[in-house]
């Protein structure tokens, strides 16, 4: 009864049942007749809850109790979807909703149950992933302005998997040549310094996402890195190499979330399968999200503060996230991940943060190299 009422509470009940005791549900956007009706008709019990929702103080005792839960859930959801500048953390929202107990909108048991269902899970540093040594070397190389092609060759030599990927790319159709490349030095010379550096960085980071549950995240991260570099180049205010790394690591918090307790993991997956955006679902279950967890990981790896901040705020760039977090938000939009509730005002603000307009980025797509790396 409650689930059906939740699905229909924003629809005008008079449109559903203008005459007579029952009327078939026809043309109701977002409803699923088999789930909310009996033989294609609205159940009288659900109708009673909807009536009580629309006219406070009416209905039977059971209908009023279910209505109070619906009011609370609706109020929580509205707070979660507030415009960017008005959004609060989950804990703050729950504390504000306690005022509804005093005004009689819902019983204290309901708000206590909601608080209990959003209890935070501690993901301690002991469970955080270890940064690969090959990635450390790749980062050092990227940060060194004195680095040359010889340094790139030496870095690639140290890891067979990295060397193999470089050789594979150099001999791929993207760099077609009649003469196959047989040495690592020749392969890197063919690719050039910038491309070789990106390939080494991506290959060094790949072991972090080796779990089967993270393959989708890894492919998205490679695409995000590619788009981030392009946007940084168009913006002219952000280092493209730093943007590429930020794109690779922006969802690194998803790694730590694999270690959450089975009960919380099942609840999170249930919300995701039900169509709830990932960031919303994570806040509802854990009172945090993968962006905040990812920032904690980045801090443990001693990455630059700008990188840590960008990872933390890439879904909320208006919270003093800086240009890099604005760039990552735009990248998330371009990649179509739908990890969070869409916000036109947030997108426009993020575009201003990187000095670009929609007309300047509408043609931005993943490059041939980015697609190749994702498929390799």
C-alpha cells in the first residue's frame, strides 16, 4: 500500500478517480499498473492513503500512519533534491526533519527509523587500497618538468604489463606503419612523449581497478580522463596532464565501497537497481559518497591538495571545489553516467568555473586513443 502511494502521491487523485469507486489507471506518467493496481484498477486502500495525504487529518488510523511516513519520506527527498546552494548533508537534513515531530507531521518512531536506516559505515584507512609502485613512478614522471623521452622509456621498462601496452598501442591501427615496432624505445618514439606518458599512467593505475566489479568504473575513468584532458586544453586555465590524472582517479572511492558490510552493500544495490542515482543512494545508506571516500584515499596517497579537493567535490563543485572539480562535473555530464540528480544550474556554474560555454564543448567526445585504452 505504501509503495503504491509513494509512486502515485504526486498525481492528482481526481484524475485517477473522478467518478465512482474505482477507475483504471491510464496514461499516468511514471506509474507501473501491475505494481500499484489490482486488476488494472487503483486499490481502495491505496486511494485512502492518497486521500489522507492530500487532506491532512482525514482517513482511518492505518491510513494516517502510512500517510505520516509518506510525508516524512517526501520531505526528506525534497531536501535531498534542493538546488545546489541550498543542499545540506544528510545528517543536517535529518535533524531539521525532527521539527516535524513537534508539529505532529510524523511520529518520533518514524524519524528514528529513518535515522537508523542512514547510519554511517566507517571505512577505515586499513581498508583503503595501496597505491601501485608503478603508478608512483608514473606520477613522479608527470610532475617532473625536466622529464624527457629517455625517462619515459626507463619508467616503462620497469613493468612488463606497462611495456606490453605501450608496444601494443605502437603497433595498433592507430599508429599503422609498414614496419612493425620491435623495441620499447622505438615504440615510445613512435607514440611521442605526451601519448606515451598517458599510456604509462593509465597502465600503472589499471591494477587498482582489477576487480570484476570495477571494470565498468575503469572504463568510465579512462573516458573521463580523455574528456578531462580535452576540456583542460580548451579551457586554457588547467594543466591537461593534471586533468587527465584527475579523470582517472575521480571515482577511486568506488574501490573502498567494495569493502562495505554486506547488509549496506545489498541496500545500496537495491536502491541502484530501483533507479536511484548513485550519489543519492550512497548518501542515503552511508551518509557519504564515493567522492568523499575517494578524497580520503587521495589524502592517504599524499596527492596534491587540488587533486584531493577536485575528487571530493566533483559532484558538488559549487562547494569551493575549484576549477578542476568544475571540470570533472562537466565531464560527468558529458559522459552521461547519471550518477547524481541532474542540475542545470550546477552545470552552468561548473562551465563558468572553467571559462567555457556549452557551444564550446558540445562536440567534445572520447578520442580514438581513449576508446582504444578502454578496450585494451
